């Protein structure tokens, strides 16, 4: 049995805060602590007081708190029909991937459609690979993401005019 330090705890906490089928941190720790029947090994998480304090303080942050993250941009255009094309892209994405959140935004002069709420670039690369067949011009972007959106599904995110961004 191995013990892990703060680095592994930070990784476990990051994984636990990512959208993992609605699992709580305690459920994740219990699952990781179960012995693997093949090797009779298990993960033991040693949570130091400072790590627990950080997790609890992040959970207590105001709903508008934003952290750096990644999304996948599936549409970017400033042409005459950009708004209609952006609405078409987001509708098509939501039809193909109903459980992945999608966002429509306008930043003069561009209409943009981005998808996902990824904490790490690795998570965003996996998402990009998943949607690449349907959206071959998709690419990664860094964005400030509201902390309250992590772990949410597309159906549970409040929207305005079909987006989570201000109405356009």
C-alpha cells in the first residue's frame, strides 16, 4: 500500500471536481480506496488540513467566481449570416451531444460558439477528439469559466435565448 502526498491529493481533488457522472468527493475517495482484485492494491488519500480548507473555501465562493479553463470552439464567423450560422451550429451540436454544454457569444465583430467546461487542456483535447468528426474545424480556446458550471450538464445550466452568455 502506497501513501501519496499533496500533489496526488490535488490531482484527486481536480478529478473529483471535474464532471464525473455526479460523483461526490467522498464517493470518489471510497471507490479509490477499494482493493483492486487483480493486484490487491488500493489508493490511500491523505488529506492535509490545508487541502480540505481550500476545497471548502472554493465551494463557498460566490456563484460568479471564475477560474481559468478551456473550451472547444466549434464556430467563429463575422460574415453577413454569422448569427444564423452560429445558431445553426449550436443547434446541431446540442442535437448530437445533448449532455455537453454549449455557449453562443458575440464579441464584436465575431459570433462564437464554444462547448464544454474543461479544467485542464488534457480534458479539452479529449473533448476535441470526441467532436472532431462532426466539427472538423474545431479548436481549443482558453476561457474564464464560472466555478459554478463545473460538474453541470447541459440541461442543468441556466440559459438566456438558448445560451449561458448575455442575450445577443
